[in-house]
């Protein structure tokens, strides 16, 4: 049975991995900041041979990461949701965005990477006021 399963936003692409996580972490690289439109991505890295993708059509964006090596972001061609990233700096793993997991609570973040690029306000995020939906207006 797969340890991890997930899908894109529209459901056309699904994936599974039966591998042990290599790490679960927030990536603050400038590449992830642009790609997510946010301050960082939250990724679970799994061994590449453990990872399978089904259905849908993937498109790929090739870029150069902050490592100086190539990155390959594979996303659903229908909805644009990232399914997995490959990085030439470590070709034995793929990185899955935690938010695409069927159960994002199945993994626990362990570390931050590319912290040198973190937004100065990241440390204060958990202290901010919290609402269960949009704030009252
Ligand atoms: Zn999709
Ligand atoms: Zn990154």
C-alpha cells in the first residue's frame, strides 16, 4: 500500500509513493518563491523509484535552481498544479508538494532549506491572528 497518495487540483493527475521520506521541509529558494507565488514551498522528498504518476497530462518547466543545477517542475497541464519536482543536484529523489497529498497531515515538517533566501517575516507567521475563513469585514 502506498505511503503517500495525492492529486492535482482538478484530479486529472494522481500519484503514489511507497517510499520512506528522505526529508520533509520548507524550501525558501527563489525558484520556489516564484513558482508558488508564496514565501516558500513545503515538500516531501521521496526516492524516485518509489514514485508513480497516473492519468492526466503533465507539462514540465525546466529551470536552473539556486543550487546552480537544473530543476524540472512537472505540473498538470489542465490545472497547473505542481505534481513533483526533480532536481539535478540530487537525481535520486523527487519532491512532492505537501499540499497535494490526500492527507497533508501524514507528514511532519523537519527542516528548512535555502533559509538564506527566507522572507524576513516568516518567523512571525504563527504569531499572527488566525481566522477559520476570510477575516471579518
Ligand atoms: Zn489537474
Ligand atoms: Zn525551492
